[in-house]
């Protein structure tokens, strides 16, 4: 019997402050929408916003979860996030350590 593939994704989210990043991380972990959230403070994002080039200090969250949790994860983030259009991007994991991928799946089940 072949095991069903585990579809792990890494969801990238930028937040305007460490406090906001912490609130998002804690809520998605408590809700079992993610197995792990790594927060990288002090990233600089440069982007277009309403016709102007902006450059802001942000925190980047790397959220490890499964693809079937993405919609609920996105909804939860949008409820907490202060941005009108938050970055919420899922990147599929094409390969990884099987025990780690299984752990992500188990912790989000």
C-alpha cells in the first residue's frame, strides 16, 4: 500500500511589526493551522503601493503547513493583519526530510 503524499507548503507573510508577527504566529499555531512559524525580524521590503515606491521595515513569517490548511490559514491571517493587502504566498515543498514533512502533517491534523 502506497502512502498518500503529504503536500507541505511554506507560507510567506510580511507583518508591519514584531508584535503583529507574534500575534499571527501564536494564533495559527494555537489553531493547528501550522506546525511551525519562523519569524525573521528586520527585513526591508521595497514595493509599489498606490502609485509610489515604498520601503518599510517588516518582519517575515515563514509558516510551515499543509496545502489543505491554506484557505483557513489565509482567513485567520486576514482577520489579524493590519495591512489592506497582506502578502500571503504559499510555496510548495517539492522535497524534504520525510520525518520533518510527516511531523508537519501530524501537527496540523
